[in-house]
C-alpha cells in the first residue's frame, strides 16, 4: 500500500469477540482506555469489522490471521476500506459506568500506523532468533525464517541444542509467534533437532529447486528428547505453518495459543502484475507447497 494522503483515526483499537475497545487515545481528548467504541463516523463497529474481514486474505476459512492483521493495523485498514476522513466522531461506552459518550477528534499522521508488506512479513533487527536457558527449561524464540545467513543460524541452533543436552534441560518452549515464515531450510533444520526418526518435510509435488526436501530429514546428533511447548498465533504463517503441521502430525509436543495463520499447505512463488488500463497491481501465487502429512 502507498502512503495515504489523509489522516488516521487517532485511537488505537483492539478487537475482542467482534467488539472494539480503546487501547490508547492519541487525540488528547481524554477518551479512556478500555472504553468500547460503538460507532465511528456514523458506522457501527460491527459493520466496520465485517467490512474489514471481507477485505483481508487468509488460508481457507482461517480467521486468526485476519484478526491479527486487524488488531495491528486497524487504523490503516479503516483509512483504506472504510473512511478516509480527516475528522472522526466516536460514540463509546465507558468501561467504568457504562455511560455513552460522543466525541469528535481530528485525524493524525502517524507513519507507524501505515501497513506495508515489509512491515507485516519482514521484521527487522539483529535479534530475529534468541534463547533463554534456566535450570529446568529453555525458550527458543524465532521471529522469522526469512533469514540470509545460513551459517550463522546453523551455528546458533547447533550450539543451543548442544547446551540443552549438556545441561539436561527437559522442557523447551518454542516461541514462533509473529513468525510469518520464509525459507524452508531454516524450519527444516530446526525440525531435525525435534524428530526422533527420519522424517519427510515436503510431499512429492514440490518444485525442482526444493528437490532436496523430498529426501527424509535425519535427526540431529543432539536432538531434543524432552517436552516441547510450541507457542502459536495468527501470524504463524507460511513456512511456520508447515513446521507446525509436521510437529502436530508426528505428535511432537503440545501447542499453546490460538490457531496458526498457516497450515500444511500454502502458496507462493508469487508474481506481481500491473494491469495495463487500470494500473491496479495484482500479487498472485503460482505454486502450491505442502508438507508430507495426511489427514
């Protein structure tokens, strides 16, 4: 999405059970945190949520990814799909006494509210994978599989699991929340430390450039043999969904959280096309990728 010309709704919104609540008022008009918004510019919030959901993509009937996007970029989505006004009239219910109030506030320009493909799918920073080890459990957090240094990642994973073996850690929390996926190399290498027998990663119908993933993945030397607890949310997508499907299919650990945004199958190898007359931009997947699971 290109940067909007107008202004954003100056209130951070959280959607819970198809009702909207104020997380933070950025207008300076004293709209209290926790207040339930009932209407925005004459439109009921239930209508707004319904309209946004119909414009957000997901795998199959999955809803957790849609709500994740809505809760993180509500203001930008509202601007594009609902109303690009510069002033907003909010009707809200106080969380303290259920009183109904109406306030009109000016829109704001806030670049952090702007939603782009890069801001969603490609986190930035030097700490895209981290570890924490205590006396009896460890936490491995991986924020993305869209990485560009296989050697560094491999050394990190090798060292982490070797340390778990040496310290006889028996509980591993695997935090892959907000991990939108990426290269299957990084997910499959992690999986090699969690499996106990040779395991197929992709099914037989995979592009030639992923041919090596048709071969069984062998368990790593210092594979983890304790309990695995995998944290998941609606932004666990694409390659992360592939990894989840294999963990579940092979009964590796338990899942904690909401339904993942991705599953055993996803599409990619995308192309971008600009339509000749309207100049509308089309982003379209061309290939299906599925893991070696059944049922």
